[in-house]
C-alpha cells in the first residue's frame, strides 16, 4: 500500500523543471555569470560559410570551446582568425538549448601577444620558403619604363597620393588603381584577387594590363598588416606574371608579400621611384648622348683632317723628285754637242788615214796597164779558136771514113748458118738417144719381171718377214717379235684368226726358199 | 647591333642602342663612312628616345568592381 501513502522522500519537495525550463534557467545563469569573458586559447578548426559568419573552435590541451563571430564583427576584426593562432577572445558565453550546447560569441579576438603572432608568422614563412616561393630565381626584372602601372591599395588615403605625386615628379604614367581593403578580415582575399585580376587583363584592352604592379599600404601594427602575411596574398604575388613591387608598412615592417614580391620598396614613395626613371634626367641624358654623337663625329673628321695634313706635309714635293734627273739631263745635254764633234773628228781622222794612199791617178794607171794587156791578147783569141776547131774536125772525118757495117753483117750471117746446122744435128741425136734408151728400158723391165721374187711367188713360193725384214734363217725367225708370210696374193700373219689382206704380213717360209734371194 | 627598326623600339631598347652607338663612335676605330652611318643611326635613336620621353602623360583611373568583386569598368580619379 505504499503507493497510497504519500510518503515524503528526501528532496521530494524540490521544484520540478521541464527541459525547456531548465535550459532557460541554465541560460540565464551562464549568460549572467559569463556575460563578458576573456578567454585565452589556440584557434582550432575555422570555417567561413557564405553567410559571412565565422565559426571556430578555441582549445587548449584538454578542452574545446565552440565559438562564433557574427558577420558584422568579422568585418571589423583587426586580426583574421587562423587555425593554430594563440589568441585572446573577448565575448560572452551563450547556450544553445536546442542541442544542449554552449558557445562563445566573440566580440573581439586578438593574438595572445605579439610573440604568438610572430611565432605563427615564422612558421608560415618557413613553409612557404620551403616551397620556393621566395626563391631569388623567381624574381622578374622590373620594366625600365612601364606604360601602365597597376596599384593595389586603398583608393583613399595618403598612400595612393604619395605614389601619384612621386610618379608625377619623375615620369607621369597611366595608373590603374585597384581598390582594396588594406586591413581586416577582407584585406587578404581582396588583395589576392586584385593581383590575380591585373594579371588576367589583356594588354591594350579597354582595361589595359599593367606592365608593373605596386601593392602598397601605409604603416600599422603587425595586426593591421596581417593581411599581407596571408598565404593567399603571398601565393598571388609569387604567381604574378607582371613584375610586382611591394610597399607595405614602414621600412622596419617586413611582411611575407615583401619576400614574394619581385622588388620590395620600404615606402609607397620609394615604390614609385623604383617604378619609373626620372624623365628630366633621361631627357638630359639623351641630349648628352646627342652631343657626344656630334662631338665624336666631329672629332673623327678633325682627326682625319689633321692626319691628312700631316701626311701631305710628309709627302715630298714633285719637283724634288725630278730635280736631280733634270740636272743630270742638263749636264749630259751640255756635253752632247762636244761629244758629237769629237766623235766626228776622230772618224774623219781615221778616214783621212785610210784615204791617204787612195788616189785616182794610181787607180787609173793600174786600169790602163790591164787594159793594154787585154787589148794585146784579144786579137790572138779568134784565130786560135778557129785552128783548134779545124784540127778536131779533120780527125773526126778521118775516123768516120773507116767506119762500115759490112763486116758485122757477114759475121751475123755466118753464125746464123752454124746455129741452124747445130740445132738439126741436136734434134737427130736426141731422137736416136730416146729410141735407144726406150728399147733398153723395155728390155731391162722384162728382165726385172723375170728376176722378181713376185714372179717366184706366183709359182707357189712364199717370203717370210720378221719385224719388217726378210727372215732367211731359223734363228732369225726365232728371234723375231712377229712373223708375216707373203704370198702372191697378199700377206698373212700366222696365229691370227683373220686372214686380212695385209700385204706386209710376213710368213714363215722354209729356209731353203730364202735362197732364192 | 639590334635589328629591330628604330621606330618600333621601346625606350629602353633605343636607349641601350644609342649608348652603344655613341660608344662605338667615340672609340673612333671605325671608318669615316661607318662613322657617318653611326651618327645617322644615333640621331634616329635619340629622336626615338625623345619621342618616348615626350609621351609622358599622367592618367589615373580606378577600377570599379561588380558585386562579385570582378572589374567592370573604370572611373577617373581626380584630386589626388
């Protein structure tokens, strides 16, 4: 029955809450107690949804606290919350009853002292350096005289004015300003976007692509300049195809964009000085070059002129070249008539020597003498010739008379008769001879037939041949290699089957028959 | 020697070439005819440099951005 008895238990008179009631109660307590707190911790995971609010975790080695930075606050923040940064966050704790959670709504967030920020900067610098983003080999030379200069900075303020003033002083150029926030949460994305945007422009387009970019900002605290340490900005600066000058903060402030830039200027004014040369100096330089040109050409001409004059002085005068020859000619010329006269004189003298003995009278006398001799002999010439001819003619006639053909003709006739006589006798004797010899030949022929062994063979005898000779003895037959027997009608070789008609085959004959020969 | 026509040279190219021409001419080891050619070229280069220096004109404009942050135009900037 215990359920009927309302037995009071310990604490049973405590008020009863609904979940919502207790959540509300907790909320009141927490928000009342922690309406304004400063919390130190390291930023954990950060997320930035498109709403513009920032969600992050604050943590230490044991606990985690969720936090939120509302959009309006985020835009004002001097420090961009980043994972790993040691911060002091100021805000209030709220609960989120629907999920039984609590979180901090951050009103302000700052690095936990400069040391924390510097440590993080150093860490990032090392990482980017390891990637080679600050490599000197990546740096591009600045154009000597850019046509268009792109300036990434705040459109209002001293920085852009300083740059424009200095450009105007040195060399007025076309300047394109890309306006950006130079501090706060949106600074880094805007600067990165501006650098990339300038690189994307086309040269000579309606928005001309700059030949040079200056990223500039005035001095400020490290937190103020923090956007220029952001990785996105550093990467954009390193990747820029257009040469880039950074001029962020004062000379003593070094941000990571300074390391990635192609040149670092200590101030915006210095950036303008790096960007363009001084026009007046160049004009004066150009004038100077022109003057040097003219001077050099003038000098070249003067120098040659001088050399020409020097050389022409050194050149001997034409007269001196001929003087000696002229003088010699004069001397020789003067001697010429006398020499001629002397030459003629010498010859005349020699002539007179030679002609001294040559006188016409002498010659004439000699001629006279010869002529007389000739005349004395001439009359004797014709009779002598006549006599000689006469004598020879007589001799010829005497011999001609003794010459007659008769004896020769008689001789010829006599010899002819003798020849006829002799040839008749020769014929007669020849015929007698032939007849006599023919008869004797016939007689001998008959005798031969009678005596021939062939005739004997006709009577039945045979001749034995051995080795080509007649065999007449039994011993000779025994010694012979081969024997043949000759009969009247041919030769036969004994012991051979064919009784060929070889005439030379000897035949063994009885020894007595050899006697026939 | 730079083969680019003088009238297409940038200021820097014309300047470098002019400096070289002046140096060559001053060394004086070229023929007189060549000296005259060098002088003519030097005079052309100087004219080119002066023309580029006269082009100095200031024109400042700011880029306007659309809601996405992309450039969509220019607006003149005055008074800076």
